[in-house]
């Protein structure tokens, strides 16, 4: 309630990206004091051979450059997925590129993979892994295509990111589902996706310290037949799992925000509770398709403790959120992490 009052009084009137930067700086600096999640008791889960302190984590997009991992974990997240990181540094799309739909507790973003580039992020992760806080932290690394790279060179671009970042990743995610890089979603077609995933998996499998689990992140806008095709490909190639789902390019009629406000925000990926139904549908479909052969990270529209419990009950191994963090504040991760303890402690 305190955070909501603060949000309404301060953040609501502030440019969303500026508000994000200020909140991020506070988390990075540890300004929330003693670990907010310290009093909670969590149930670890073994997924993809990794011990996660709890089943709830932060989705990619919040900490693009691995600058605030310890502070985020201190709030209760069981893991942090950093990125999306591209092989080359890039500024992303022009501002404004982040918009709130407050009545729907939703966000539209067209950030465009703004990040420091794989070499710089790898260097930062290397330093983090040498610290007490970072040594055993569960850090996923989400990689995407550099905007200026032509589609025919996408495989080499992803491979370069994987080569630099996989040695510091607990797991690696190939992002082919953001709507904010032109042509990126075309890579979800199986004929395009097969050589890409095979090449990145070869890199991930050859990390000197041992193979790094590889997942692919898909969009909620895929047709059911295409979800099945990606699932079959992931099994065929021996991937560790699938992350489902990314943001949507749809603008559902169920949005309560006025159509004028939605249209004024323009293009970009929509996230928030409005995405929950489709994200859950994809989760259920994937689990039925792959059985126990793959891990599934369910993300999209996760807002409440009940959402976490429902996703785990529907077959998710791990659950992630992001948009709810913006609206609910620093106490939110520990509440949702605690909800994940009601499920069994070990899967896949």
C-alpha cells in the first residue's frame, strides 16, 4: 500500500523510462536496506540441473546489462535473467519508448534491445562471479540479434554473444520473439530457427566448466501449430527448455485503457495481466506436447501469488514476472517467491 501511494504520487506522473532508471539505481545501490525477503522460507527447486532458491524469477528486460543482480536477488527473486544482450552495443529505439497503461497495470515497450553489448556485459558478469554475492547466484542470460545485422548473418551474431556470455550464465536463452527488432520474429519459423539453435547449442555445450542449459523464448502470438513445431524442434535438438511467453503485439479488446491512449502509445510489446490467459494456454499446450522432456519457464501476465501457484500447477518448472514489479514495488518479489513454495521442490 505504501508503494502504491508512492507510485501514484511520484512515479505515475514521471516519464516511465526515467522512473525505471531511478528505481533501478536505488535497487543497484541497495537502498532498500536489509534483505526484504530475509524472513521468508523458500523451497529450492532443481530445474535443468540447477538449484534455484525458489521458483520465481525476474524476466529479462529489467536488468539488461547485469548491473543490479545482487540487489534484485536480495528482494527475493530466486533467479535473475539479464538482457536481452546483443553481440554489439546498441542504443535501442528513440525515446519515448516505454508507456504505462495504468488502468490495466500493463506496459507497452519498444525499447529495441538497448544494451552495452556482449563483451562489456561478459566482463561485468566475470567480475560479479568473482564476488561472494555473485558466485552462486542463478543468472540467466538472454541473447538477441543486433539490429544492424542482416538476417543472413543472424546465426553468427547469436553465436558471438553465446561465445562471450555462456561461460558466466547459469542458463542461456535465445530470444527470437521480441517485437521491437525488425525481422526478429521471423526467426521463430522452424526452418530459420533450427540452424540458429543448433549453432548456439554447440557453443553452450562446449563451455569449459560444463554445458550450459539452452532455452528458446517464444511469442504469445504464435499460432498453436507453430508452438507445437517449436516444441518439437526443441526436443529434437536436445534443448533444456522453452521460455513462454514474450510480450504481445496484439491490443486485445479486453483492455480497459481508452483506445485513444493505447493507439497514442504506438507500436511495441504489450505486457501485464492482459497477457495471462494466452501465456497460460501456451504453457499448457507445451507441457502436453513435450511431457517431461523439457523445462518450461512461464512468463507473461504473472501478477499475484495465485498466478504463480496456478502456473506451477499447470506444468511450469519456473515462473517469471516483470510488469508486476513496476506496479507493486520492492515487496512484490518475496510475496510471489513465497507462493512458489507450495509446489514440489524438484523437477527436471
